[in-house]
C-alpha cells in the first residue's frame, strides 16, 4: 500500500532528524580545536575583506540585464524587447527567436552575468532575439487570465515580430512556466510557430517527484488569493519557493559565502543572484488560480481538457519541430513533469535532452555556456 502525503512527509522528517543526529555525532568525534580556531580566523579575515569590498562597490559593478536592447512593443505592463544583433546581416539567422519567461520571476536571469549571459551567447551565435518582459502586475490586473497572457500578450508579440521580420512563422523558446504557455500557444496557433524550444517546462503535472507538485495538489489557492485581495505579492511566492529547500536556500548559502567574500567577482555575482531571487513580480489571482487548479491539480493539459479562450488545447496540434531541454537536478520541475511532452505532441521532429545541472544552472553555470547554449543554437539553426 503506497504512502499518503502525511506518511511520506513524516518519514522524510524522521530521516532528516536521523541524518542530523549522525552528522552531529560525526562532527563531535572529528573535532579539532586548533583547526577550528584557524577556520574562525580565516572566516573573520574573509568577512572583513568582503565588507570592505561591499563598502566600495558601485551599483553598476553588480548590474544585470546589460546586453543592449530596445523596447519595440508595449501593451499594458508588458514590454517586448529586441536585442541588438552583434553579427553581420549575412550571418544572422533569418527566423527570429521569441523568449517567453515565467510570470513569477524576471526574464533577465538569462542575462544575469556579463561573462555567462545566455542572451549574449545567443546573439554571438547569430540568433535574432526578442524577449517578453511581463512587468509587475497590480490590483487593476487581478482578473487577467491565461487567455489574456497567451492569446493577447503573446499573440500580439508574435504578430509584431512576424510583421517586422516578414516571416510567416517565428521560433519560440519558453522557460519554465513560460514554456508551458509557449506549448499552449503553439497548440492554439501552430501556423505561426516555426520551431518550439522548451526549457525546464512543466507539462505533466501528475508527478509527485517534486515537493512543489505534491504541495500544489492540496493547496487552497483561492483562499490565498482572497487573503491578498486578488493579487498575491511576490514576497509570498518567494517564501514558498525558499522553503522547498530551506537549509540550502535560507541558511547554507549565506554561511558558505563567507569562504569567498574576499573575492570581488564572487560578491558581484552573489549580489546579482540575490537581487534576481527577490525581484519577484506579484501574481494576478485569476491566472494563478487557473494555473494551479487546471494544471497542478487537474492535469488538464495532457488530458486534452484545458480550455483557453473557450477553445480546447489539443497538444497534437503541436506539429512543428520541438526541442525539450531539462535539468537533471531540478528541484522545481522534475524530468517526469517535462519528458511526457514527447508523448503528447503531434511533432515527428522532436528531441528530449537533459543536462546534469539544476533549474538555474541551465542559465548561469559554465555548463550552460559550454554545452546547453551550443546545442540549442545548433538545433535552431538546422531548422531555420
């Protein structure tokens, strides 16, 4: 007989307690007083150097989102950015690429560090890149639905790019929830999509592999939305994501940073990441409710029961080439939530790839620059 959610949680808590006791016992047995003193002196020295670096750091030293771009379309709080190409017109891939990010975080994760910018790498490879900035919703947006985001915002962006590029179809790259939106869009408007790339995309929400997927199945999302008068603050969403890995995300990373505080480059990148983590837009109630209830709880997308704008979303209509790229150590979107995309779409040209990294590592790790970006670029170029 399988465990229920309570039994599973209690078992995992018991295992955590036992591991904590074992770790404490081992630490006591291996304690070296002199080594401890040396480590404390080194840590104090690193912290003092780090404080001095921070005191003299300028805002531009840790700036993100620096790749040159311009706003080409504005609708409500949404903006469509076009990045300035860095290769000659002869080398530029003729089919433009639209990047769609998740609503819960900011899209500049893909342009976080100057030396590890996914956007910059795409441009240097010859891609013509656009990205949607969803903006920061307020109370006046509380009734916006997934239909508004997909059939209004996204569709207007796609039509704009099609018009200026004089192409009937464009390439779309969707990230996380933005990948779910992009897949739905491709099913509703296949005639406008040349190629579809998804990264760490949740598609089959029936899995229990990730804690977020287990929680969401029992969440009373409407009570949460009502408690915040229809728009859930970004800070509330942040807390929910942080407690998925509480020790690692709320304690360990700040303790571990003391080992590297004397390194100015490390501190700059640490600040960039912290700024992005806590720069979370609010979530409009109607869309959040629909996403949780229709997808996390009822799994309507893969069942063929999801309705957007009064129309059923049939994933068999996704017949364009599809590349699904995932992270093997993703604590937010497990492989079991992404890989079923290959089974439910109508495409003949489809490929699933995974990389030994985490959710954010897909964009800021050295692996991203050396392996992930080149593979995605090569796949797009071959089909554009």
